[in-house]
């Protein structure tokens, strides 16, 4: 079964921001996965959960914005995009 390819044309700044956000998600997820709950302070999990939520929401907003910009451009590749 073939799936159509999705291409997102991102600026270097957008790629860097996306990379930072994904690394944040991975790092916080690793802390939660590898830590024993009894070793964490009471506020640690809610704080990490909020950071994960915020980063995931930022990724979603960035991707939605890119899709919207692509549709507005009629699917054409805007200048200065990879």
C-alpha cells in the first residue's frame, strides 16, 4: 500500500525550532520513562507533563501553519524554503 508523500518546506530557523522541540519531547519523555516515581519531587511530573504538552502543542501549531501556508500558496514552493 503506497502512501502519498508529504513535503513540508521549512526555513532553516523553522527546522531548528522543530528539532529543539522534538529534542525537548524526547528528553522529558526519557526522564519520565527512566525515573522511579518515588525518586521524584511531587511537582516534577506535573512540570514535565506541562513541558511536554507545551512542546507538542508548538510542534502541532508549526505543522498546521506550514500546511496552511502551502494551501494558500496553491501548493507552490515559496521562495527561501527548503
